[in-house]
């Protein structure tokens, strides 16, 4: 299906430029704002004579592509390519069959949160184990078709893994800048395995971003952090998948972790485009949850209604969202305002409990993903989400991304004694019921039998 080409529009001063006019750091030269990709249907801008995609035809076409063996059709991103016409040659798209991630029912987590109906869209089931793959296939395909040899990103882990994998697939060379310490090595091992040049800088994530921003101005390196608007075009497609999996019903609420804050705006864009094209009648509320130790957006909204943001020194065990100066914060504020969602913060103990509760349903996720359930509990308690609302959590990363966190939690070694002392007796019982540390026994059959019998007589958790 042929649709109009795209332009880039600054999200702050609204200046529109051609796709080949953008600067190497993807910043507007007039106001330093970030760009978004716009099409003929964006914000209902199309005139009455415009030829827009037909919603019924799109639904049928997207479903038909599921039976195709073509790589672009097997991709859960490029299957929806009619709504992201950003590449010229589909045969040269760089894909690892990303997307097509499952939507899980979480009845016990729903009960813990105090609602009737809860689903989780698990983006950790992508090829490299995180939601970043959906954006990377889009942006790296653009880089490849525009003739770049080098690509680069600053990363706390997931972005580097995705970029390195897709660059390797494309035959491009990749550079990863990571902050010193406090990074999940399971993630970094991926970028090493996929052949990236890995540079560890003695600074935090935001410092890595600053260095990289200077380098791309001086060398022909294609920047693949989320300031790249083509990343967000790929990251909007889980919104399409989600409503398709729900038989084109729209949930009342979608909850997203808040790190660099591009994902929330990408999903909001996807839902908005579907509404504008008549694919869905309304958009869901999108809420963003941050860790207390990395909460610049939450602070901004509390202090000045999101008009300005003061960076913080980020400190949380949820490494994927340990970001103190998020690049896409204005986009995130706009997503909250346009959808009617909220932003909240959760503690380290609340994150750990929520992660264990999700895991107890057989659905593992990395710590950053679990802020969604922890935040849901708060929003329900505050009366912002009612019992009967349909809620979808976006789980952004696989549980094996940070296995050390999980092991430390179940061994009761994750928190310091001072942190444990802050828990109420009820909270301590909740954690104790969820911990499943390994039992070390002598190789004595009778001892093993007695131990098993003692566990078999314990009631199954509800």
C-alpha cells in the first residue's frame, strides 16, 4: 500500500524539515528540541482529498502478512510498515524477526493491585531481550540505507545490546559508550558478543550521552539513542500489536517504566495515529512510573507541572532506568497531557516486591519493568485507576537481563540491614512468602525426603 512520504517536525518549535536536512545529533538548530516523524495523517493534518490508508484494509492486510515467510512480514514491526514508510527498499530492512511479543494475563498480580483485569505486554521477549529491538530495527535500517558504516549509542545496557545485534546483522560497525560501574553485565555481555567496540567512561549515563553528542558532530557516526526519531517509529508498533491482540479493543490504561522517557511518547504516538486513521475509537491513558532514586520527571511534575526539569544524580538498582537527565522528558510530558495519564515514583523495596510477584506468575522481567506493577498499586490506592478498568503493563526487559538482582533478592541479600529495617512486619511477610532461595542439603536420601515432605504439606500460594 503506497502512502505519502514523511517529514521531521520539531516537537517544541514545530519547525518542519525534510528527512535529509536533520543534523547529526537530531536536535533542532533553532530551539534544541527533538524531532518526531510526521506523515500525511499525523494529527489529522490530511486534507479531504488525501488518500489515507483504509482501516479495514489495514487490519486485513496486517493479519494476512502473518502467514507470509518474508522477513519483513514475520517482523512485528515491519508487518505494520504501512504506518512507518521510512525506508526506500524493504528488501534491505535489517530485521531479527522482532516484535510479535506475547500478551500475558496476570490474575494474581491483578488481585495484589486491587483490580479485576490485568495484562502484561512483554517486550522482553524480543530477540535481544528488550523493547529496544523494535526501535533499533527501524533506526538501523535507515542508517544502513543511508550509507553509514559506523553507528553508536550511549547505554545502560539494553540499547547497546539491541544496537550491536542489529549492526552485526547489517554488517555495520558499532560503538557502545557505557557508564563506569552499576551496569548489568548480562546486558553488556550481549554487545560484546555481537562485536561492538565497547568504551566504558568514568561518568554516568548522562555523561556518556554528552560525549557521544560531541563525537557525532565531528565524525560520520549515526546516533542511535532515543533522540533519533526513527527509533520511536519502531517503538510505536507495540501499540498496534496490543490492540490487535485484544481484537481491536482499547484498554483503559497502559503503564510504562520511565527512564529516558522516549517509550511512553512512542506508544502515545502509535495510539494517536490509530485513532486518527479510524482504527480505534479512542486512546488509552498512558502513565509513567519512575524509581524514587531516578525520578526527574516525577519531581518536575510535582514542582512546576512539567514546565522545566532539573537533572538528578540517578541511583536505583533498576539499571535500565537509572537516568537522571532524560532526553525525551518534554515528549513524555506531552504524552501524559494528551492521554490523561499520571506519573508516580516507587521505592526499591516496592520494585523488588513487584518483580517477585510477576515472577511468581511464571512471567519473568527485569527490575525496571516491575515499576509498572508497583506503580499500578499506588494509582489504584489513590483512586486514579478503578477496579474494573482494563490495565496493560509494558514489561520492557527479560528477567535474564539482570539475573544477579534476582539471585540477591531470593537469597535476601539485595537490601542492606538499614533498608530491611524500613519494612513493616506485613511487608517483611510479603517478601518472605515470595523468596525461593536454594536449599543446601547433604546427599542423604532420608534427609532429602523429609525436607520434601515438609514442603509438600505447605499450602500452595493463592
